């Protein structure tokens, strides 16, 4: 019974906050969004804070996505590559927020460009990478959520130097 009451209260708060924000633009100074997504090294928690309507800071916290460059030396000595669930990853990006490509007061397709870095720390592992970010955002102002697809080429600096020219990340966030 307590779970049912909690679920109803959660639904009411969600609907009330959605109604309060309905029609408000997401890209305003002070707006904060949280949801799911991936960054240079980290997944699955994604956050974004708007410094102004032009600049934002985006961050990801969670599992380390593993070394960007998995050399033969790394495979031979550590016997694993890829997505590490036993390691912590953190990434931060500074983004320039572009205006809408198309849209209206309820929905808009905007662009973003910027760069950032990410670190991964785990069981005798350390990773560091820097990235360029270019993305498209579908902003649904009535809910308020954004759906983001980013092109993210990056350079791994540690554990081995490597360049990944083709990499994509995505986010789904709810704004408060």
C-alpha cells in the first residue's frame, strides 16, 4: 500500500512540475537537467547546467567506458579491454549552445559545439581522454526534456595514445 501511495505522489509531483514548466524554454541561465547518457569516458548519469542561453556545462558520472585505445601491450598485460563496470568514469564538457535550426515554442531542433575531457579510475587502471563535441538537440519544451545525439571524436592520452575519429554519444535529460 505504501508503494502505491508513493507512486501516486511521485506521479502528481511529476505532472505538477511538467505543468509548471510547460512552454518554458530549456536553454535559460540556471536550468539544470539530469538523465541518462554517455560522455567521453563515463556512462550512464548525464547532467547539464546552463550558464546562460549561449554556454552550458555538461557532465557524466558512472562507469568508465574503458580505454579509448586498447593496444596490444594493454591487452597482453591487463587481459581486458572495453567497458569497465568496476571503474569510475567522470567527464565534463563546455558547450556553446546554438540557436534552433527548426522549431516552434513547443519543440525545437538546436545545435551545440564544444570540447571536454574525461577520466577513468579503476582497479589498477587510469584513463584520460580529451574530446571535441558537435551535437543536435531535440528540445521538447512542453515536458521539459531534451534528446541529444553527439559526434565525439577524441584522443586517448592514457593508458595509451590513440585517436578515435568516429564515436557517437547520446543523452536524454529532464530539466528542473
